[in-house]
């Protein structure tokens, strides 16, 4: 499927790209090649292949999410350089007027 320059200009406009004529010609050739390859892939018979086919084993590397007790507040705050009223105290970065 070969694109013409007008179609490439339209695509560039949609992507908010300002392209020179040389770039438009180069992108026309590249985009046309991609679309032709995609068309060739559409012609393959994939009826016998299930949609979720993979060559890799399907297992998760994540551990199960099991609830457990959280850290003690005092223990967590013990390493903080500054605390106030049971919370971390951090330097002010915005002044409120």
C-alpha cells in the first residue's frame, strides 16, 4: 500500500510535525514499506494458532499478595531525621501566603 505525499502531510499534521519536503518523501517511502509488510502479515493463515499462543512458559514471577502485619509506627519513625505528632517532618518547599 503506497502512500502519497498528501497522506503523509496529513499524518504529520495530526502528529504536530513540521516536515521538509525531503523528510516527507523519506517518510512516505518508510511508511509505505511498513504498511506493505503489515499487509503481507495479514495474508498469513493463522486459523490454527490460538490467540494467546506463546513459546514461553506461562508463570508469574511475582509472589502471592498475602496480608501481614505492618511495621510499628514508632519503629518506622525511629530512623527519620525529624518527626512531629507521629509523622515524618520534611522541609517546606512552598510558602503559603
